[in-house]
C-alpha cells in the first residue's frame, strides 16, 4: 500500500471515529435530558361528567386544539413519522389512559411530563400550558367519555437527525421550557374580546410563531399581524376562509398545512374574538 493510500485510509478511519464519537455523545446527552425527573405541583381539578362539559371538551379537542392531527382518528394514537435518520415518533393512544388521574392529565397536557415525572416529546405543552382549569377539566371529561381504541402502535425510536433537532430546539422537550412552579396564567372569560381571542390562538403559535408573524416554518408562511398577509382582509373574508378553506382571491388553503376544516368549527363568537385579537397585533415590518 502506498503512503498516500495509507494516509487516506487513516484519515477516513479518523473521520469515521469522530462521527461515531459525536453520535454517541449526542445519544448520551439527549437520553440524559429525557431521563430527567420533573416535580409538578399538584392541581386540584374537579372534573365534571355532565353532557355539557363533555361537549365543551369535544369542541376544544377538535376545533381549538385539533388533537386528532397528532393522535389520530378517535385519539387512538398513530405513527407520526418513520425515517431511518430521524427515527420513529409515535403519538400515544389517549383512550388507553383510564388510570390517569386529573393530576396525571394536567402533567401531560400542560407540563409535558408523564405520571412518572419524565418529560414527553412532540407534545406542545409549552402552548397548552395556557389552558385554563375549567377548559382542562372539560377536556379530561371528554377524554374519559371516549370508547377505547385498540390500535397497535410501534415503539418510539429517536434517530440522529431528531436528536440533533432536540439540541437545536429545546421546545421539542417542552418540560424544559415551562416554569412548572410559576403562577397559573389567568383564564379569560369567554366572550368577543381580544383577551379571549388571544387565549384561543395559543395553538396557532405552534406554526405561526409566538408573535403570529409567520415565517418560513409556518404553515403557509402567513403573517397574521396587521400589515401582514391578512392586511386587506375583512372579518367576513377571515370567517369565510376558515369555514370554506378559500381565501378572498380564490386561492385554497392547504388542509395539510392549515387545518381549516377543524378551526372552521369554532363558533361565530370565537372567530370574532380571534379577529379582534389579530387586529391588535403589530407586524414585525412596521416595527422595523
């Protein structure tokens, strides 16, 4: 073997060794974060069981937080994605949680922590943290009312790319970015007010960012603030787009990016509150 060839072999071996070492270190770091124990203060929730509460919970789960997008039809869980490099991410079966207490549901939904105190992934609890006690109780009432879904689900597997994403985006482990011991955010009274509109748009921030100013990672890149993509829309345009999936100039909303069929089931009062809130938002470009 020539000197130049030996040098190439040594160089390649060293490069492979460094890659393996980096992957091992990445695995150890992410696994350590997922093994961390979180203490969540107990919340005393009285969960009703009357038909009105169950229906309120159904409305919140379907139209406001659209939980089936991740957890599948009937909330029986589903494989979210399966990729050799990213791994296998599975949304759990919410109908198989008969043993969950209200405190367990609170930890999972608003804190991103399982009953054993370990963090959940791909659960946007940093957004759901703002759900008020009465709405959370209604959601739990609805989840308890669901018939069990018997759906085999594969085991979770975290690939290299996903683990790297966890390093770059701490919110993928929401328990890390939530102030678990902080005071509960105030729960606004339902009504046609900007305050209630803001409360209802918390789930929108998952795609449209905290400021609702959109961006490359948003569903269609839409900026929902004043001066943004909705600047020349009327409230009627807004309402029709969410009810029919068609924008004012005829372009259709992609249901894979914007779940308008679900959001469109909000009440007229809820959509009016959201519209009022959007009118209070200043676009980033106008601040510039």
